[in-house]
């Protein structure tokens, strides 16, 4: 289990009352205190995990319909009305994320000696994971892409669901790279949790598609422009279409670092700055190299003066239309100049970079990544968390738009950096406090409100709840269940 080493316990021992005899030997007292604290911590972990399971099970009942697992976007627990609008693939991936988080928590419970929860829920959730993955195929479609280095047919995930598996329209702006990245993350997690090779194979395939979007064109000095556009139909390069693939790339590096498997790498000749080159490279080297390149690109171009990450590189010149160039009679995508960073700083765009820094530090031991991660954790907590804005001693995070899900990615970052930065435990604690406050004060028929600290709207008709938010609450609870608080 991940352990929090902090100057104080990660959670107060609110469920335990301690009385110590004056005659108690110091060593015995310390052992008793440790034992009582361990019981409390274990109880808290189990409570978190059970709440995650409760939220997922209730959400599956309400947001999903039919044997083909159609996910409806909204449900109102007061009017009991479910929207006909279907969830996008990104929203659908939140359900897979939550199931994976619970499976990971169950395995850690078993490893810690608590086989009861594992025995009760693990097999059922492995089956649920398989069904969710199988029915994600209603978002799949096939098209041929002209990228910076090649022409190739790809089968990838569309934004929207269709009625027949594999028949989605994925041309132009109808698929985006970040949707594939979130699924890669969950496919790799599914592989680690189940050992099933099909998850790894699809993760690598989608990773190849994402990296095919990397702008490897060269400037006049022979330097790569770098960065991945939001999707094959866009030229702007977003934080969300770069940083989310860093941690999966590190995970792939770790899978292959002791193996000799190779992959075809595409690039552009440094001499003439035009000729496209393909050559084989060791997979582990390839994946780690791209993790570093993408991390460096985002840090150079999108880290702002507040110490957090801006949304994207924009201000296209001469315009934001996709341009092409012909080299030796073959057409390829051409670089479009992006002149400045623009847009809102969202919490998830910094959260993925904290996770990326933590993971790169773990495998490289380069202290610069650790320092980056620490600074970014501090900056994000200052920038996104507002103490006492709604409830004393609770931190308010933005809940408008899709911020609830974005904030869950930030929590992932805090738990990723925590083993090497104890202060991040206090930042993660703010999420535990908010979840518990919402659960204690506002739980309605198994649902939590969009605003965990503010509760439901007085007008019952205005309480439509995004399904992906229920799943992100579950994922947060399951993530926190895997954290072992210590003094």
C-alpha cells in the first residue's frame, strides 16, 4: 500500500478514543497505539472502498440501459428522469476508470490480509470491466489518416456512440487524441489487474495512433516542433492531448524494459528536413523517449506564471486550418505555427503532469522530475483549492462544467507524488473531507450532488447529475481507499 508519511496523521483518529495508564510501559503503549491506529486506518480504507462500490452499483442501475450498455448522460434523483442523450466515449471511460480503481483497491485489501471484500466483489467487477470494454466498441470506427509521417488506416474511438459496433464516424474532428489516451490509461490498468493480454494489445495500438499525431516536423534549425494536436482534425495543441499519455508511456516502458521487443519509429531526416524515415527501435527505449519528449514539450510551452498549466497552444498563423506538404510526390501533414499559450488553466492538465513527473522520477531517478512534481503539487493546491469558501476547514474546488472529473485527475497526481512528497497527503486529504461531507449531508437515493459542499439545488428540476461525476466520485473513494495513513 501507499503510505503517507506526514508530520501528523493523514486522517484524525476520530473513531478511536484512547486512554493510557500511567503505569503503561512506553514500548507497549506505542504498540497499542499503532495497533489501534491500524484498525482505524483499515476501517477507513474499507469504508472508502465500500462507498465506491455503492456509487458504482447505483450508477450502473440508473445510467446504463440494455444489454449493449448504453450510457445515458444525466439522471435527476429528485424527478427520477434520465436523459435520452448518450454519454460520449470520454464520459463512458469514467465508468471503466471507477471499476479499475475498485479492482485495484480490492487487490490491495486482499494483499493486506482482508480477503472478505475481495472474495465478495472481485470476480463480479472483473466481469463488469470486461462488459464495459466490450461495449465500448459502439464508439469504434475506422478511417485513413494522413499524418506528419505516413498514411495509415486506424480503428479508434469516436466522440459519439452509434448503433452498431465498429461503425462510428471517426473522421476529422469526430475523434480526439485525449479520448484515446484516457482509454489507454485504463486499458493498461486493466491489463495489470487481470493479466489479460487483449487489454495490453489494444493499449499499445491506441498509443501508436496517439504518437502518430506527434508533430515531428523540423524548424529551420532542425529542431522538432513537437506536441500533439487535440485531434487529427485540429491544429491547436492542448495540454489534455499531451500530458495524459506520459504515465501510460512510462507504464509501457516498465512492461518492456527487460524485453527485446521492437517497434517501428517514424521521424524526419535531419539533413534535408523533409524526408520521412522509418526504423526499428527497442520498445522500452521508444516509450520512455516519448514520455520524456512530451513532458518536456508541455513544460516548455504551457507552464504559466502561476506555476500551473494553461489549456493549449493556439493563436494559429496564418489560420487554424490543417495544412499539407508534398515530399517526393507524397502528401504529409505540415506544421501550423502556434504563437502563444491560451485558455483556462484546468486542474486535470496539471494533475496529469504531476503524475507524469512522479512516474518519470520513479523510473529515471532524475531529481528534476521530483522537484517539478513537488512545485506543481504546491502550486495547484494554492491555485485550485479555496479554504473556507463554502464550509470552514474544507477546500472548495470548481464544480462548474466538467471540473468534478478534472479534479479527480488532480487527486491522482497527488497520490502519485505522495510517496516522495508527504505534503501531497494533506492535499489529497481535502478530497477525502469533501467526499465525506457530501456523503454525510447530501446523499440522495445513492447519489451525490455536483457540488459536494453546497448540496442540491432548491429547484428539484435543476438537479440533473452527470453520470461521469458519480463514477469519478467512486474512483476518488477507491483511490483514497488505497492510501494507508501513518504518522
